[in-house]
């Protein structure tokens, strides 16, 4: 999935597309829907993803320099079978 400005999205299954930031660096967006139950589990997922990206040479993973950024969306939903 490639995200364009103003939350417009463009999809393609027949071609690769590259998005660049203002400095001309290529951007990659990884979207997945894990079932995360704690802050520790979320931190573990980001740490594992960071290690993988560093291992394959996609980025240096320096979050403090902005080389890798993590944006989280949180949904709060009732747990099936739990009483309220």
C-alpha cells in the first residue's frame, strides 16, 4: 500500500511504486494487524521488526534520528465473553 498526501491511498498489484519524503529518501510503510495485549508486547513487536529491517539492510534503525518511525493506532474493543 502506498499512502499519498491528505490520506489518499493508491494500490497496485502490477507495479512497484516508490514514495519519497521531502529530503528525497524512499519511504516504506508496513501495515499489519496484530492482536497486541500489552505495552511490553507492542515494544517486542517493534524491536523485532527493527532488528529484521537492520538485518536485511533496509535501514539503520536509528529511531532517534528518524531513520525508523513507528506510528500506532489503538482500538479499544470489548473482550468477547467478558462481563462489563
